[in-house]
């Protein structure tokens, strides 16, 4: 597999634990059943492919890992820190500094340009800004180019881009600033085969160079062979 010419933020290998969960569960409301999840253990630099039928809790699990929801039960360790019971603001700061999240609905700022959207993590986190090399703008341009977003699109409102282009902008935003963990929720769902393969190649090449861990949710079992581990969530009855 070959990667882009510029791979910013290369890192040395480590055997530290990136993510570990135990007895993780979440209940959406008092009258709702408790969703439970298998225990996870992922070393730094390892990649997990997460799949399962619709309604099995894949997006809920990713929301817990991203700190967007707080677990009802269980423990969650990320990068050696217990993030299970942190206040919402602390979870937001941890996510801004250490996690790159590709949301299923993209969550782009519609009135900003693609370039400005990709730069958002480096504006919200001094740590991500420091790790963006050689500069935040140069790294953002490199990522947009590697994901085939033409330069004459970079200064348009992102709302003027196609759905597939918006998904690639969301992917570039998650990758900028060398986060230690990437959480990707159906990141290739709107992409054609060429752009899907381009994204997977870029994601895993950068992850290898930076020793980043990846948790990748997808219905496309044809992508599973790219990842070190697989977990299938069972259908909820």
C-alpha cells in the first residue's frame, strides 16, 4: 500500500493500550432496555472493524467512545485515562485533544468552507494545532488533496459540495492534528469505489505512520480484511 507524499506527524511505535472497556452499557431512557456491549481492548496502533445489523448499537457504542454520551454502567479507559464518569466539558476537551471523529451525518459547519472545516480541530485544540505539520493550513491542504477535493472547491461553502465530497471533508477534518484515536461511523457510505479505496488507503497509511488506533464502523464486510480485529454486535430483540 502506498500513501500520500506528505505524511505529517509520524510517531514511534508503542505497546500502550489505546482503549479498554469493561461491562459497558447505556440506557437511552428510564423505560428503555439497557444496551450492553462486548469488552474491548485495543493496543496503540491497532485497528478494529465493528459491524452488525441496523439497531445493534454500533453508533451508540461509538458515541460512548467519543464521549458524546456517558455510560450507564461499566468502565472506559482511553489512552490510560478513565473517561467513564467525567463531566461533559471534560469529555469534550478530551475528544478535542485526542480523538478524530467521522460522524455518520458528517456534522460539518455548513457556512464554512471545506478548508475552514478541516482546520476546526486545530482551532479548538492547541495540542492538535501543535501536532499539525508543517503547519495546520498545509496539513489541511495535503489531506484535502489526498482525498481528491479539488483546490477550486476549498473556499466554497461546504454546503455547495456533493454528499460524497462532504464526507471526504469530514474525513480530512478527523485526521488533521494527528489524533491518537480515530472513530469512524460509516465513513465510506456515500463514496464510490474509487473514493472509498482512496480514503481507506489514506486512513491506514496515516494511522501506520502516526501509530494511531482506528475504530471503524461499517456494513461493508468487504473492508474488514484491512483491520487487525473484528467485533460483531448482535441484533437487539
